[in-house]
């Protein structure tokens, strides 16, 4: 999961590594995702998110579609 | 007198101890340090780390030492994060952002473009992300993230 200056730089990286383009998100979405994922991590009662909880967290940030599905 | 704990409680105790060490020292505790901190044999720590690794939040090196206790990386990476006088590494940009999110502290992330290494310093201040515009790219579909977590 890397950070890039622009869409063009994502495309250049994919070409360099001969990889298909994956999923992209804005930095603001990345920050929201980080908060969804890690805000409760220091709680002694923390437990991993279930698949449904993780997919719901993605959806709240606007990360929807087959790329973001954890099963199937 | 020692109190018997269930494996789940002991694992949670170890987990908290690892995070406290990372936060305080800026680096991962070794298995020996974990064992000393909890006054327990290393074999008990190793068994608990194996269980914690099943959550994917913890990843171990071939030696059995920590590689990742998300969002902290136990090894230096291209995602250094500093907050006040303390510094850590994230394994990726998501984890680098996850450090100030978890600590609920302001921080600076000295990131760079994955393509050309152009400097892209990000600041988190008072719960808000500041910094240059940028795009995060995830090469691997979500259902395959843990097939090869190092590449992901």
C-alpha cells in the first residue's frame, strides 16, 4: 500500500512492476480508513474485525466493489 | 501467588505489553524482552505470538521475532512516523496513518512517492490530516491481502 503523487505516477509504477492497476483511495479516505482500523487498537478488549465489520468499514469510506470484498 | 489466566487473557496481556514497549521505546521488544517483562518462559511467549499472528495484526519473522504489530513495523521501512520526540515505522502508508490514529496524537509522516521518491510529508494535527495531495494505491485485492502480506 503505497502513496503516489498522482494517477500518472500510479500508472507508471504499475507499468514498472508489470502489475495490473489495483484499488486507489484519496489521502482523506486513507486517513478515515486508518482511524476505522486503528483507533481502538490499544483497548485491552480489542479483537479483529469480522469480515462483515471490515466490509462495512470499507463501505462507510466509500470503498465498495469487488476489489474491496474479503470473501468470494 | 500467581493467578492462572486463560490463553486469551494471557495473549491480551502480552499484546498490551508489546504495544507499551513499542510506544515507549520506539522499537519492537525481542522475545527475550517480552518474556522478562511478563516473568514468563520464552516458550510461552512464542506460543502466544503464534496465536496472535493468526489475527494478521501480528506477523513474525522466520526467527520468531516480531516483524509487525500493526500498525507498528518492527523493521525500518519507507514510512517513518514521528510524534514529539518519539518515532516509529509503519509497514505501509495505511499503517503509517494508523500510528497517529491509534495514539490519538499529532504526528509527521515522512513519506515519499512510491514511483519516484518525491518527498510527500504528511502531518496529522488535532485529528486532522494535512499535507500534500496524493493517492494511495493498493495493488492486491482485499481478499488476497494476507496471501503475501509483505508484498501487500
